[in-house]
């Protein structure tokens, strides 16, 4: 190798000035290109994505649906909106992203923010809970129209989707908390009441289902700050109400091949299931899309990346786009900036989506 380098530089010294300048320029360009491609920067880049099917009925063959409802009705054109998140992008990707008005760039701190792996595990659990909540909301709403539809559920506990490194609970992601200090948890409000009733420095027990085995953990609260900056004592976890469906008719079958994670498509998934349970297509032949989580009581919740979802919807010629109140102002700003053809509709609950579409159909 050394003789080669000596020979190279010896020959280089005898080259014409033009060749020397060109060689140096090309080498500098090459090194710059390598730096742009391989140097990572601490940012998350969110870009527009695609629209995704929600559900289908038994005689349909749609791509990548969350589940199939065993009816013969038309599922309609009801879609969730997906975007792409890119963690710690290359310097080149970052600079390209800065040129687009449809891309969101946020700082990423590897020491405090969720890793891509942890965020994925959290999003898988949120997707699971979103599907269950959508089933609850859709079946219970459809029962009001058709008493032959049957549905029942049981509250299982609070499913853990994230655990901070500072948490003193010994919990793991995926655990289901069923009891606090031996008291069975009945719902979210009861869980919060039991948690808040524990003294700041007290040791208490958490009864947990972990991989179907019941275990008891010893836990303490940790100090943290709320949105107003006040000191509060919490568990240092994220946990969501978790239900088990005990009866459903018409029957449904969950897909084993989901192409997205996260809970942001919950509201549209509930609408898709609802449409499969009743003979009349509530979409009226229109393309319906939207974003927002869904709670078991039908509340439509906030999500992230709503600007990118508005941009995505504009690419697919949707007719209606439903969005929750917390994200409406951001969605409206993007909507006014790009002037798409669809109608932007703010909703706080699943019942408002139904009422809006039924009102459109009755005009």
C-alpha cells in the first residue's frame, strides 16, 4: 500500500496544474458527498405517506385491512392516513427536508426521547388498543340501529405502553395492571383515583398480568412536573384502558398482516367497522378519510403529524377529512395553505362523524 501511495503522489506532482486542481476538486466533492450521506443528525423528519384501507366484509379482498367483518355489505371507501417518521436522518436527508413545506422536522434527543425501537413497541400496543376500542364504539353504535347485533366486553386493566428509566414500579411494556394494593381496578378513572390516593413516599403493590401469568410487584411513585410546571408524584409510565371483547355478532376476524402501527387511525377504523355492520353505506359513495384516536366511550383524541396527513389526503382526492379539536387549528392552517378539494370537519366524538355523514346523505 505504501509503495502505491508513494507512486501515486509522485506521479501527481508531475501532473499539469489543471489536472491537479480537478483531482483536488473531485476528491473534495467525494468527501463532501460521503459526509452528507453518512453523518447522522439528531432530528426526526415526518413526511406525507399514504391512505390505508380500514376494514372489509367477507366477500371483499382489500389490501392490508385491520379486520374482516362477516357480513355481505359494502364496506365503502373509508381510509386512515399514514405518514412516515424517519429517526436521526442523514445530513443530506435533513437538508432536502428543509426545502419542503410538507415535511415536519423536530429535534431528537437520544438521551431523553424514545428510541425508534421503543417507539415502535409503544405504537404496536396503541394499535392493538385502538382496534379494540374501535370495535367497542362501532358495535355499540350499530346496536342502536339494529338490535340483532350483539356485543359485550370486559375491562381487563391498564395496559402499559411505556416505562420511563426513572420509574420505580418494576413494570414492563405489555404488562396489564389489574390491582393496586389489592383493590381491583374497574376503569380509567378508578385507576387514577387509586394512584392519586397513594402517599408520595409510600411503598405499594401492583398486581399485574405478564404474559398471562399474575404477579405482584412492589412500587413507589417518582416526582415529575405537570404541564403547569408543578411537582407531582406519578408512576413514571404510560398505561391505557384495556378491554377484552367477550361477544360479537356479526363475527369478525383480525388480520395478521397489519401495515401500520399507532392509534391515530382509531376513529376511521371505528367508522369502517360501523359501515360493515349495517346495510346502508354511510359514506354515500364518497371517499372518507381522517385522523384521531378513539376511546372506548367514543371520544376522538389528538395525534401527531396532522399537517402531513392533510397533505397526504390531498394527493388521494378524498371528499371528507375528519379531525379532532386539539389538532384542528394546525390542520386548518395546512388546509388553507394548500386549498385541497375535500371538506375539513372538526369532530369531538364518533357520534358526530355519524351525524355529519347522515346529514350529508339526507340532503
